[in-house]
């Protein structure tokens, strides 16, 4: 987004997410999917960074319809705390599968997509 859109989100929406995280005892994870096409790494990887600077990498050898479900499942198992996973401008082919999984795991994880 534009600088103005980013600032508006940071001022208006992010404090609401921070408050929700504090109330729920949740960790905020900034999640980024990336395609890896060069060198020894091929496929797709996700990285997750918390507000405390904790970094997690998840590497997959191919892009599958349920790749977001796999990532979120592994991410939620990597910490005992509830997770708020924030993604930026994500495109998902099968939102139905992801929505079903999120509804089944809503006590452990919330996914927010910034448009």
C-alpha cells in the first residue's frame, strides 16, 4: 500500500490487534510466504517473525493448495501460546479449505490479511 495507507493501518488497526493479543495472551507473528527458485533451495518458504524478534522458517518443496494450512498448523504447534498471524496481500487459491481449518483451530490461531 501507499505510505498513507500503511500509516493509517498502523495507527488505527494495529493497536486493536495489539490489544487483542494482550487480552488473549497471544503472540503476534508477521508471516511472509516467498518463492525460492535459485540455488539449493527450490519451492516455497514461509518466514514468521514475532514482535520480540523470534524467527521461524518453514520450507516446502512444492506449492500445494493446502500450503497455508500446513504452514499455520506447524506454526501453531511451534509455540504453546495462541497466535495472531498477520499476512500482507496474500492470494489464496482455495480459501474454503483454509477457512475450514481456521474455524476448527480458532482457539489457537487467528489469521489477519492486510490488503
